[in-house]
């Protein structure tokens, strides 16, 4: 039997190593005014991106802003070039200009908070990453989407760089400019794809929702997120972890340093479980041998002492809130809600595959959990639709999913009990619920 011929190798796509438009670094008010004047002479959408120093700094501030109107130069604006830069007259003019224009961003929720922080708000939004998701693109990173829709590759090498570094290396500026160099073309290509699939209205509703995007408020007991702490089952260890986490958080915020660069979660966990009784004992721990561990050893020891002297210790589990219980516990504690959730999830998975829209974009998992845990008392398709709207679902999502969820909830009342766990969902889908 002859072997089947191998598939021919596809030619490698051309690599875009440098931006095709002229690029200018804007690091003072004079050059910023020139950039604003140039942008005022343009019309239409403006591509925008921002670079932060995540993993290096405590704050999520923007350390570089990349802007390009269609066919304009690329302006790389340094908002921290001087303390007055973001409050200067040219910057205020920029903010006023940007508020009247559509922004093209990739993964808008990553950049909107840091741009809003310095007074930049869009007139409207087109998010190429979100558009790619709705269009069914298998990969929606900027590089991947550029390859599939524009047929060339981007030179992407500095995504994890410390953008608070000054001066910024030329290669980093080149990388940053590429991000906005392609966004106008990419928006046109993915918009056409959405139009062909009849999904452009869905995307527009999603983009309109992004205009009111806000980061979720931080949990009051955020310290409970220390890696591995859930395995520790004594209250004093939890108190040591809490005090060390608070000390680290305060110092990190004061120094504007990522907390993990002072002492990692693993060091906190070791101290919490070993409960050192003296400062030398804490200092002798291998996990406290780093520079920040040594430099601020007095601070860490004070935190441990505060925990050892505490008269009230935290509970092993978070205090109850108004939030619904963790859905992973529903199968034993809230079986009816568990059945509703799993039946609805199975139906939405089928719809997701039919429409080529990721499940989490078809309907936010949190919304599905909320309505599964507390469906309307007078349960009809209309009251269910109203509940979905109340929870934040967009019109297109409600139109597609409400009937399916309504039917699934009704089926959950009569289907065999043992069908909801193993038969409806694959094991990995249980984890995604």
C-alpha cells in the first residue's frame, strides 16, 4: 500500500519588522502639541495602544501610548516624560480630540483602565480582539489575527518588557509602533468578516458595552489568594500569611514595585506554615534569602510578630457575602441549581459550535451561573429574558440564548438525576462552568 503524499509546505508569510509609517517619540509638551495639531488635521478612527510595566510595578499606569490615525504618522507618547506631561495643555487638547473619535484597540479591557486613569476616553470603540472572537477566529492575539487576516507576520519580541525603563531602547519603540501600524487594516478585515457572517450588529453591541467597562473592585480578603494557602488548615498560619501579605502590599504600593518582586507568595506560605518564633529564625529560612527579603527583614518580622500576638484569628474560609456560592460545590449543596447550570451549559456549547462564537462570548459564564442559581420566581421566557438583561447580557445574547436556557431549565426538572454530571459535559467542561 503506497503512502499518502505529504501535504505541501506552505510558504512562510512575510515578516513586518519595522513600522511602515513614520514614527515620532513624543517626550515634551512642544512635540506633543505638534502631534495633536497633526491629529486634528485627520478624520476617522484612531488606533491606540498602551504599554504598562506589569510584573515590575505595583501600578498599572501607562508608560507609553501609541496613537495613529489612518495614514498619519505613528506618535509614541511618553506620558511620564515629566510630572506635568499628563496635565499639560497639549495633553488636554489630545484628550478632547480623542473623546470625539472612534478608537481601534486590540483587547480593549487591558488598556482602557490605564488610559482612563490619565484622562483619555473614547468616543466609541472597535476592538479587533473581541471582533476576532465573534468572527470565530481560532487565535485572536494581535500577531495571530494579523497573520490570518492580513497575511504577514509581526516582529513581536518585547511584550514582557519593563516599560518604565528610561530611556526606552529603539527596538522597544519599534515593537510598540507595530501594534498600531496594523490596527486600521485589521479592523477593516475583521469588520468585513463579521459583516459576511451577519455578526456585525453583535460586535457593535459588544463595543457599546465596552464604553462603560470598569475593573472589578478588589476583594476585601484578597490575601486569601496567596498561592497554596487553601491547603493550609490552621488559623494562626492564615493570620501570619495575612499580616505578611498586608506588609508586602503596603511596601509594594509605596515603592511602586510588583509585590512578587519583594517576596513571592511561596516565601509567605513557608513563613506561615513554619511559624518562626524569632527574627533569626525567620532570617534563616531559605525562602527569605532574596535581596528584598533581607533588606526589609524588620518589616517582615514585625508582621510575623503581629500575627503571633493576635487575639483574634481569621476563619479558614472567607466570610459569607451576597455573591452566589462557588458553582463547584453545587452538586452536593444546591443540586437543583447544579442541574440547571449543566443542562443550560450543554445547550449553549452546541450553540457556540454552530455560531462559531466562544462560549464565554456567547454568554458570560457569571451571568449563566447567576441565572441558574436564582432563576425568576414567575419563570417564563419573558421573565428569564428580563433577568438576563438585568444581569448585563446584551440584546443579541438574550435573543440567541434565552429560549435555550428556558428549555434547559425545564428539562432539568424531569431529566434523570445521574444524567447531569457525566453525560452532559466532558470533565474539562465541568471546570469551565
